[in-house]
């Protein structure tokens, strides 16, 4: 990979400012973010792929079994997020990039005390998202991760 070519960055125009700021903490030569439909963003990098959904509820995260509440409001759509992560994995594998996709709920205004598993989804406070994504074991070469992100983003 030539250093003269700027790193691919998905468009952050459609991302909330706080989420875009947190994702900008990731190494731009190893991680790429691609906004998807709604509040979803795919983050693909050397530590794998992540499907991030933003939750803007205020309050503390309380986990009871496979159910979680933030400020007394239930975190819904976990099953749908897991299904979307599988569909994203299938789409990425069609680009000859084989890696699991971890579904993540990012709490922009909620407090969780750190990443927590919840019904097959990881709930992460906004301030811990970049550390959670970058702190995983390296599973992809950066060229493969970049190719997956570029193909997922589509034509420029």
C-alpha cells in the first residue's frame, strides 16, 4: 500500500457528531467506518467487523438476563441487530473477506461502566467504543479490511 494514497474514510456526514468524533480516534490506516441505513454504521478494520447501532437514552444500564434497560427504557431491537450483523457478514464475505461481525449498541448518553454483553450484543458506552474496537485481537490484514469497507461503501 502506497503512503501517497490517502486512507479511505467512509462519509461521516450522516453520523452524529459524537459518534463520528469517537470513530475518528481509530487508526485511519487500520479502521474504516461506513454509514449504513438509519443509525447503523459498519466499522471494519484489522480487529474484524462491527455493526454499531446508536442508543441515545439517558440513564444507567441495567442488565437482567437477556434484557437491558437504560434509564428505565428497554433497549429494543437486539434480535434485529444480530440478524443485521449476520447479513453484513454475508455481504462482506461476498467480497472475499471472511470475518465475523460483532453487533454493538453504543450508548451515547447512557452509562454502562464499560462494555457489557447483552443477548448476543455488546453494549458499549460512547467513550469506550474506539478502545473496544481497537483492543480486539488482529484477525484481518488491513488491505482486506480496506477492500471490504470500500466495496461496502460503493462507488464514490
